[in-house]
C-alpha cells in the first residue's frame, strides 16, 4: 500500500493528459502463505466474487490514491496476469493499443519514479 501514495501523486501530476487504470489480478499475500503483512485476512481467490471484494478492499484502503481511478478485476483464468506478467505488481504505459513502457516486476522492480520520468519525456 505504500507505493499507492506515490502512484496517487503520479496520477495527480498527469491527470490532464493520461488515463490511469488499476487491474486487480490476484492476492499477493494470501493467508495460505503464512505472511503476516498487508494480507487483510484474504486467502487466494476461489471465485470471481472474492476477487471483486478484494478489489473493493483495495479501493477502500487506498483512499485518495485511487480516488477516481477505475479498478478492473482480472477473471478467474488470469488472462491479464499472464499477458502482462503483473504479479504481484507492475506498471505499464499503453499508447494507441501498444505497450510503450513496461516497468520491472514488483515489488523490487516497481518504480513509480521511472514512470514519472517516462511520462515527463512524452509531454
């Protein structure tokens, strides 16, 4: 959730010319893994309704960082996750239906600052 604040600032900075979307793909820290941080008591999703509820938790907990940002939910076949290799998190810039920037895989390769630099050069 810490990176969401930075993402929120990025959205504010470029909101006039860039559309932002968040895609919820899978629970990054399910209770089955025994991890104790930021899992909100969520297990790996067995039904689409569970994913939708988790996306709602994300939106609620992110507060203003995702305010006004659509959250899409990947289906149970994990098509977006597979296509964009997004687990646990990843940033993309898509222009004219083409990927023009693919960030590193999170959490260590996830860099809002790099997207900021890229978008600044595009202006």
